[in-house]
């Protein structure tokens, strides 16, 4: 070896050993110039209304790239359609990991869909970050240390509804409609957890399949049960149908709607505001359409973002707004990673978020995680639909045990 090359090699080794040379540490999907992120999303199929999530994520990462990227690295975001089909989710996830070699997956949609790939991703030690579904099964670092959710779990949400009913109407007769998958069953379990010995308050339960064209007959059946309270655990398409059918039947139950379907733009407006009056739900997001936030700088910035980077998204669409906050949180994680873009360090930083407050969250709700705490958010605000907007009821409530 020529002396000049030997000297250069020696100097490089010396600087690296002494920490005087900042060398990046990388796993597949990361380089000096790129961070490759994967996602599966239902751009088609029965839950295509959630496609706006992937669109907002894509727009946000383009915005970050336009502003210089993360520590000089541009984000390469690869989002594939799975048509809300678990078999397709498996196929596309394997493609992301084995062909595209992404550093991690982010914000992929669906409880049943992501459960279908959870074991695979954990066996490959590929982070499955901020899943776009609120299953409590993302909160299990002991068995699935490479998987974490983002929003309060469905089970925690169900417990909050049960506590509310016990406090406000302990003699209620409850009917529950739920999607026959882990999403619906998690909410149902949460309600039964919260009711405890009072589970006999549930006088009717009826499940439906995502492939059904309408749930009208299920609503008719639940009305016939004599229930005076309806727990509506349905995704947006079916939630709009349920609200409209309840109105057509002249049924006047105390109507509780799960958070995932509380969007004004995609659920309540199509169902008819006249049918939605008095519906109760929970929230962790500020309502973009609420007049009290209209002059808030972060809301103004969001509206500008939508106009430039996601022009087909509805400003009143809560999944889109939530996607914006999830993307902000991921960028915080990547900033914490610095030049150590290994999958292990990504998970280390995901489990070390302290008091982070994305622009999207209500006051009093922050993102906090720890090595044994994979529940980034654990609190919700009860809200009631009045006129054309959601109005807060009482204080922020916790649906979880104390942090470990």
C-alpha cells in the first residue's frame, strides 16, 4: 500500500476510534443521504376512506424533504395498497422488507391487517411503528418489542365509555354493534372490563362483517331489543349508515360513537347533522373546524400544508389530522436517533419520548413512552356533537392503569 494511503487509513481509524469523526451507523433502509420508510394502506377496498392517512403521511414527508430532510437525509416513503385484505398486507409487507429493504414500517392501517404481519416483523426485528389502529395488542413490549401503536387503545376507549354510563345512567339498557374483528372485539372487551359486575346492563350485542354492504338490518335488530343506549363500534362507512338508520327509525337512544368514526367530514356530515345531534364520543385531537382554534398558528400551518401537499384531503377529516400528528412524532423520533439509524436505536428512541406534544393534540394530552410503556397516549376527552361541532364534556379521562 502506498504510504499516503496507509497514512490516510491510519488517520481515519484514529479519528473514528477517538470519536473525532462522525460516522453514521446504519441498518438496511438508511444511508448518509436517505431514510427509507414503508407502509401498507387501504387505498382501495371497503375501508378506502382511510386512504387519506397515507396521503397525508406522504405529503408530510415531502414537506420535510423540501425543508432539507432529517439531518441532511431525505425520506423515501414507500406506501403500497393492500385493499384492506390481510393476505395482501402480508404480501406487500414482505415486499417492503425483503425487496425495498425499508428501515421500518410506519402508520400502516388496520388491526387485523397489522396483526397478520406483527409476528413476521418482530421475527425480522423490523420496527412496526405507530400503527394506524388502536388495538391494545400494540402495547406488549414483552412479547412484541418491535411493535408500537400511537393512539389510545380501543380497549381503553371502551373502559371510558363504561365508566361514563355507570356514572350517568347506571340503569341503562345497552345495545352494542361492533365489527367482527379485533378492532370491534377490543372495544367490546373494554366496555365489559369497565362495567365489571354490571355487564348485565348489556341487553344486546350484534356483530357484522366488513364485507357486508350495509348494516341497516343490524340496527333494526338492536332497536327491537328495547335498548335505550347504543354503543356504535363501527368504521366510518358503517358509522354513517348507522347514524342515518337510527334517525330513519325514529329511535332515540343515547348514542355513543367510537373515536375512529367521529370525523365530521367523512361520517357526521354524510349521515346528516340532524341525525347526529347529541352523539357522544371521545377525542384526543383538537377539532380543526372549532372556532376557538381558528387563529392558532399550528392550525393555520396545517391548512396551508393541506392546500400544498394533500389537496384532496378534507380539512375536517380527523384521520388526516391524526396522521399529521403521527408524522410529526415520527420526525421527532428520527431527530432523536441522530446518526445512529439502526433498527435497534430507532426502537430505543421510540421508547424514549417524553412529553412531546404534536400540533394535533388537545391540551393535557401528550406523547410519553418508556421501555416498558408502549402506550404513547392513554387519555381521552369526552365530547358531545352539538350543532355542527364537537363540544368537550368534563375533564380529560384516563382509560389505562398508571404508567409502568
